[in-house]
């Protein structure tokens, strides 16, 4: 009985730590530095953008975030919803929706999608080993986001 209780408490603590990693990641992507963003990723790691391409290895992931931070919106707020976390020992997955609003070069932008994250406990801290960003839409607010052409902006310039 005590072992079961300890396991339940550990899982709840792990879930809360993972939830905090995802929330802090969002805050840092909106306002932080490249070093702060990369703190959340293990080595090796992967980033997959859908639509888009995969970035395999820490150097590739860091390159993408460097370009993203250089080109991010002047005002950016993205929020996580309906997070589902599965913990299995020192590995975990987290799936969550995101909604974002921002100001890109004086134009109001709306975006939404979801994250599919794989995490690993590394020296007591949870780190992303894979982050999949599935973009449902990104569009100027004045144009709306409905219809077939609902991804109307790039997250970063196409040459990265």
C-alpha cells in the first residue's frame, strides 16, 4: 500500500514538473533568449514542424530557434490547453493545444495548433527529446483563418 501511494505521488509530481516545463517553454519562446529556450532540450533532440521539415540534432534545433527568435513577433502570447501527459518511468509524452496571438511588423496575427512532446528525465529534470509542432493555422487577424489556405505566414523565413 505504501509503495502504491509513493508511486502515485511520484507520478503526480512528474506530471506537474512536465506541465511546468511546457508552460515555461511557452513563456521563453515568447520572451526569452536562445539559451533559455535550448535549456528545455536534451542532447540529442529533434524538432518537427508540420507543415514543414524536421530538424534533427541539437545544432539543427538550435539553428531553427535562433532564426525564430530573431524574427518572432514583437508582441507574442501563446497559451497551452487540454494537456495530456503520460509518464512511464524516466520517459513521458505530453500533448497539448496551443493558441497564439501577436503583432508581426504592425499586423495582428492569430495562430493555433498542437504540440506533441517526448521527454526524458535527465539528472532529475525533464527535457524535450522530440517536439512536434503541428500548425493548424497562422493568419493575419483581418483575413481570418478559415478555409483551405489557412496557413498564411511562415514562422521563420523559408531559407532556414
